[in-house]
C-alpha cells in the first residue's frame, strides 16, 4: 500500500520532528507520494518563510525522492464530495478536499495530523504518524 503525505507531515519531516525520518525508512520513501497541491502549499510556505532559498532547496531535494501525483483523476470525486459535504454542513477547505479525494481516487492511505478534516471524506483511509 502506498501513502499520500499531507502538507503537515512534510513540514514536520523537514523540521526533523516526530521521528518521521525513521518512519520513512521503515515503510520505504518509495511508498510515499504527495499531491501537486501539497507541493504548491510547500512552495508557498517556503516563499513566505524567513529563508526562502534554503527552504526551496529542501523541497527540491525532497521531491527528487518522492513522486508527485496530479489531481486530475480526483476532479469528479472532488465535486461529488464537496456537494455532499456542503449539504451536510460539514465543509472542509478546497485544498484539503483535493488532497483527500486524490488519496481516495488513487487508493492511497492519507497520512495527516489533521484527522478531523479528512475523516469527513467518504471512503478515505487515514493514518496519523504524529505522536505527541
């Protein structure tokens, strides 16, 4: 099984927190992917940081070892889920919904610290690798 890493997992990894380096070694970094939405969020974070050049290099290094998957395959599921969640009054952010529906449509396990948002998506499998 492959894992789709949420942006918060990547940021914790970059900061050397929660023993994520060993988790990646244990499960194999080749079993992890990110959404192109996560890449966009990471680049925004780097550009908005106090050291954009260093952080952009960190992202570039990370993305040479991990696949980036497009959102095109989840677009119809995104629309369906957004409509369903809106009718229930349980909306989540568009970016999280795109990332989460990418996990569902690609049959990936969503790895996130943000369980309360992602668990609203129908059919999603979630793991939280952050132990506080």
